[in-house]
C-alpha cells in the first residue's frame, strides 16, 4: 500500500481511502467543489425582459442591414445614403451588445450558492 500524507496534519497514512489516525481527517471520494464553480448562462436563468430586448435588438440589426443592402442601388443612383436603414443597423448592433453585457452582468452578480 502506498504511503500518503494527510492534507490536514501531514502525518503519513497508508491508504488513499483513509481517515487519519492523528487528526481524524476523513478523505472524501468525490473531489471538493471549486471555490468558483462555472455558471452557465442559459435562457432558463436569464430574465425574460432581457431575452425579449435581445430578440428585438437582433431583429432591428438584421432588418436595418437587409434594408440597407436591398435598397443600396436605388440610393446610389440618387447619390444618397439610406440613413434610416443605417441608423437601424447601428442602433440594433449597440443595443444588442448592451443587452449581452447586461445578461452577463446579471449572471455575474448572482451568488453561486443560490
């Protein structure tokens, strides 16, 4: 049998599955939990209003992008820029980025023991 050290009192113990005769420390079979367990960001643990805002922002982004590219030839012929479509795209992009940050921040603030 291999000799190991007790993690608590550092006495030598004969087996890896042991209780230390010196201090009474009992080694557990499963590894101890990490101090900061990995928390997953899923739709189940995200606030509903943030989910809805994220979908609206994504829709605004895609609609602005499609409108800008589908009408580009007509606006180019008049030497103009489709400002409304471009503004929709930019606002949608930044709104979506802010919502993603808010979702991350919401999950970062939660106590992992909850």
